[in-house]
C-alpha cells in the first residue's frame, strides 16, 4: 500500500511501498520532488545585485565598504575587497569594518581576503584581512573570503589566528589539495556561475567539495541563481530539490533559522 510520510520539511511526501497498488507512485514521487523544489528557497550566498523582494530567493547582498551604503532592509555581508584598499588609510578601513560589523542585518564579514593577481602588496592585503578576521571573531560572525592564488596565505592566517567560525570561499576555484587543506578548517565553498569555469574544472571541484560544505552564488553576473542551481544539480546528477534542501541545511547550520524563516 501507499501512505504519506512526514519529513523535516513538514510537507507530505509520497513514498513507494512494495505493492501492485502503487504502480503510479513513481510518477507521484517525481511530482512531489518537483513541487517541493519550487516551494523551497534558493539561497544566493554572495551577490552584488540588489534583489527586489522575490519569493523563493534568499540573497546575501555584499556591500563593498569603499563605495557602497548599506540597505538596512536586506540581509547583508560587508567588508573591504582587496582591490580597493590601496588608496585608503588603515584607520578608515578599520573604522568602517567596526561600524558595519555592529549592524544587525550584516550577517557576515567580507568579502575580504588576499588576491595575488593585483599590485597591492600582499603584506598590506594580509594586514587588512587579518583585521576582518579579528572583528569577525569578536562579533561572532562568519567570513566571506575573496581568494586569488593565495589559498596557502589565507589558510595560514586563519590557523595562526585560531579562527574557528565558518568561512565561505566565494567563487571557489581551488584544486584538490587546496580543498582538502581547507576542509580541515570550518570552510565552505561557494560556486559562481557555471559558465565562468571550464567543464572539467567545475566537475573536479564539485567532486571534491562535499555537499555539506557547498553554496551557490551569482556574484556580479546577470545569470539567475535558479539557472546556476539547475546546472549544478545536473552536473552532480541529483534532483534540484535535494540540492536546494542540502544548501538550506548548510545555511541554517551557519546562520540559524531566522533568515530562512523570513522567506
């Protein structure tokens, strides 16, 4: 016989039992997963776009403290991108980080980090990044990290400061060894737009990053978060519902239920 089984989603979910009376259960099960996928939330962990109030998308809008004001009606992340620190005094940078970190709806610090592809001295970048780490630890907020050719720098600094809170590497592009090293920290990995990766590179990253440490983002692109989720679900060969559900679990583990409950 067929019966309704209740899961954590508090929604009825049809399951198949061994019975000749359940010949349509596979069809209903597929319908149920599709319906639940539409009802659960998409989480855009890192975006520079200002989303309108859109049902089903929980976006953390990133504010670059060098040139943006905070919209207190949205959930935000805020920090100094390493591209913009060179011509600003360290005192001003520290003051703006302290101010942002004290704002309730700034739920994570960053993006911040080290980028070895730019002219700003690495020592200067590391000093600013270290201050983000110290403030995040004090305020008990996770970090959003920008990292280009500097995974060993970031890894070393996080270990040296004994930072234990979650860190989310946005637009993650590391290799297998770097991923394994970062997994020993409380690290999560956000995948940007699939089109920005080679097919092989994206496949490798997704095979190396556990689903329990995965996020998805739009960053500064015009691609939709829904499209990014579907492409990644296809590569992983899992349902859209399962992907959305796992990322929501990851999000709640870091940020709690409050943010999700508003969507």
